C-alpha cells in the first residue's frame, strides 16, 4: 500500500471501495475545523478542492457526490490519481496554506487572477475601491462598453463640438475620454486591471517593489488586457518618470508591524510580509504616497487608496495636510472605513 493511502485512512477518510465525494467532504470538513479553519468555510473549501482534483463544476459535483467513486467502468488507477491530488492539496490546506495559493487563482471583480505566495491574495473588501472608481467615472465606463466604431464616432463628435473642454480635461487630469492609470503596490495587479477592464485608458502602469510580484501582475495583465500595460519595479514612486497620471490607485501595506504575528496563520505565515507591513503605526506608506505622488499627478488627478478599518481619519488628515482636496472616507459593504479618495489640486 502506498504511504499516502495509509496516511489517508489514518486521518479517517473512507477506504477506496467505500468512498464517495460526500463521505470525503464530511471527513475533510471535520479535519479542517480541527486545524483551525472556520466551520462555515471548511465544507466549501473541501468541496472546491475535490472539484479541482476531479475536474468537476458545481453542478457535476452535486450530481456525483453521493455515488461510490469505484463505479463500474471507471479505472481504479484513475480514481487513485485524483484522490492523491486531492490529498496533497488537502494536506496543504490543513497546514493553513491559503486556498487561493493551493488552487493558484482567486476571483476578483468577476475576473480570475493568478496568485501565488509572492502576492497578497485579492480580497472581496477591496472590490469597493473599484466600485467607487467606476461610479465616479460612470460616463467613461459607459463609453468603454461601446463598440470600437461607436467610441471612435463619439470621440470625433467630442473633438468637433467640445474640443476646448476636452483638451482642458486631458491636460488637467479631470474626467476625460481616456485615462493614464497608475496602480501602486500592485501585487497581483487586481485593482488596476479590474479598473482598466471597465474604463478607456491610454496607459496603465503597474508598480511594485517586488520583482516576483510584478511577474504575477504581468501574467494577469497579459491574460485580461493583452500587451497594453507597463510594469515597473520601484520603491513606491522613486523610479516613476515621464508621463503624468490622472488616476492613482493603491492598496499599500497598512498593518501595524507588531500586529502581524497575531494575524490568522494564512496571512502571517503565508502571505508576503512586504505587502502587509505598514510600519510602527500602519501609516508609513500613506505619508510617503501623499508626498511623492505630487510629482507624478496631473492637476485634478484622483487618488483612491485602501485603508484599514481604523485608519480613515488618520489617512484623511495626512492627505489634507499635504494639500489634497475633497478628501473623503468611504465604507465597505460591512460599513467599515475602507477607501480614502482625494483630488490633487489644479
């Protein structure tokens, strides 16, 4: 008997001749809860791992979950290979490796993003930042949804009838027919790429200090946007030169340094500390961005930054003191402060 099968049965999983997806799910849920995974998440995560190993969508899983795995006409070798794949992934999850890292992907704003241990896993809370941007630029979002021919015709009409206003908007970084977008501390690229999928843009620049993170962002950008994306390794804005930007997006590190060891293991042990650590008070990068962004923003440019639940007023104060206008704090779906928006003065 192969070593993994002995370990499998030792954990309480059913023997092959007795196994069904449902029985495996029940045992797997119990084991994950014992390992510290939240009960409401455990069953779903086991199911997703089984679907991955058995190449099943949700409907297929539900149809087959009660059936014996060793049915007539199915090779035992094939079943063992799939169970072994599940077992290896399950053991990773039992060690509290995040599910997204095991699967190699995470859904964000309707898109699948490749992720690994080199980037922060995209969170649902961050989607409210994208929501806010698209609400503010709703007219551009509608334009982005038109066909290429319609957009070309619209731009021609704009140039004929409101050319002066159009030129002012482009020059000053206010809402114009296309944007220069900067995604700072980009990680997987999920924020900048999601915004760029819905808005017309001239340039999207994804910036990160980590070369490995940029490799992940590059893969996601090529998948979702093609080649019309620029990537730059930089300590915040130190290496950003040339064209100025009308829209700055960022989810910078904002967790207080001393708090990180006490976070859930999925975060403290398996996500990159560089993407988490915001210094002694969690505000280090907001102070730097507020100062350094001035050299790369067009007059009237907008900034959208994710913040911690208790940082709203502090971050707002930082940007107001640096001269940014209309600085506001916006909540996520749970009602917690999540995004600070500001405007670089004209």
